[in-house]
C-alpha cells in the first residue's frame, strides 16, 4: 500500500514526488504539524465514495491550528475543496485512508507561527484482517502524555512520539497493540484509537478528561450505541484491572475502525474471541459509514455525486 499519485499541496494538485517542504521548516525542526486521518468508503451500489465525518475532522484540524497558534487558520470550505479535488484527481473509487496535515513552514525559532502550509494525500486501504480476528494488547509502561504537557486533545504530530514509543515497545514484546494509562494510573487510550469495554451489557469508555484524543469514532460509537443499538454508555474513569474484568473490549478510530480486543496482558477477554456486542457495533458501523443505512446522512460526504 502506498500513497496515491496525486497530492494536494497548498491548494495545488501535485505529483507525489513534488509534494515537498523545506528540510528546515518548523514542522521538521519542532514537529509543528496538526493532522487528521480520515477514511473514505466505497458504496459499489451507488457508485459513490463517502468520506466519513469530514466536517468534524475539519473542525478538529482547525481547532488544532488555533491551539498551536498558527498565523492563519484555513476556512473549512477550502479544506473540503482541497480534499475532494485530491480524491477526484486520483480517481478514488475504493475504500481509502486520507491524511491532511496543516503545518508551520517557516524556518525560524521555536515560537514561529507561520507561514502555514497544507498537504493532503490518500492511499487505498481495505479493512484490516484484525477487525475479524481481534488483537492481543498490552498495557504500556509508557505513560500517556498529559493535557498540560502535550495536549492529546490536539492532534499534533509531535504528540505521536509518545504513541510510537509505546507501540514499538509492545510490538517488540510480541503484542499486536498497546493501551496507555494516565499519570494517575487510569486507562487512557490505545496508540491510535480509543477503547471501549463491555460489562454486563453496558459500554464503558474513559472520559474526555483521561488524556485521550476526542475521537470522532468514539463519538460515533456513543451516539449510535444509544440511538440505534439500545446500549447504555458510561463515560468515566476506568481502572486498569477493569480491562481484565470486561466481558468484551474493542478499539475504535478512523484507522482502526472497530477492532475487537481478545486479550490484554495475555489475559483472555471473555472467551478470548470477539464478543457479540462488539460484532453488533461493528456491523452497524460498517453499514453506517458505507451509507447502507440512511441514518446520519450528514456524516457522509459524497465525492462523486455532488451539487
Ligand atoms: C491517539 C488517538 N486516539 C484516538 C484516535 C481515534 O480518533 P478518530 O476516531 O477521530 O479517528 C486516533 C486516531 O485516529 C488517535 O491517533
């Protein structure tokens, strides 16, 4: 899997090889980028590609630019236009992943705030096998970054040094994924996804004060669990050992979609297989993102049949 041929750099469609920024730009020197990872879903019956929750991803990107005190913040309409043009020029007609990065391009000292740049690219991405099989995870000895240090609520590229350290360590130890705890030892999130537990028919997820990214998929889970699946959801602090006590655990995120977790720290979750509630949540999610059910049509931005 590799990035498609055309990217959008500062509003211009350019070949992948020409999407370049200076080696001394602030994003290289200090990690001054904010980004979004989104998915596009192909509906073969309607011959349509739907970008899922584009408006919310754009708003989170703009929020990140504000908190990072960028010189200027792109208009939402401009961001949407760049993304749609990039998908169209690549003739994207299958499931894909999209990345948008807004960055500080200036070569200056640490407090530099501009000029601001924008790059958007995509790659074809089918579902991962792990959504069927589930994954075994560990709880990291790396602590989740704290809101008053490197705010996880801001999807800043520099934050991901934390996630990378935890993920690499876990993979070297033979796990397929990693969960992190807050400074006070409560469950936070996975390296690129939020986490839900199922206990006695209730969904439980760490609250937004648990040093998580305010995940758009997490919000989708909460809304659809309550509205469409009739499942109660608790957003609260979660202990590490509640993971071990859970009937089911799953991850959610644009990239991870809905991924069952079948073991944590080599302790089986439930019977060690993806559970029935996780399967219901997955089934509903995949129908929703592809537009196979009509609910929340405002969450799906059509790429090909637009006014
Ligand atoms: C650290 C982290 N948490 C959670 C998520 C899930 O967020 P979203 O559902 O908005 O994609 C992501 C990325 O996608 C992430 O990087």
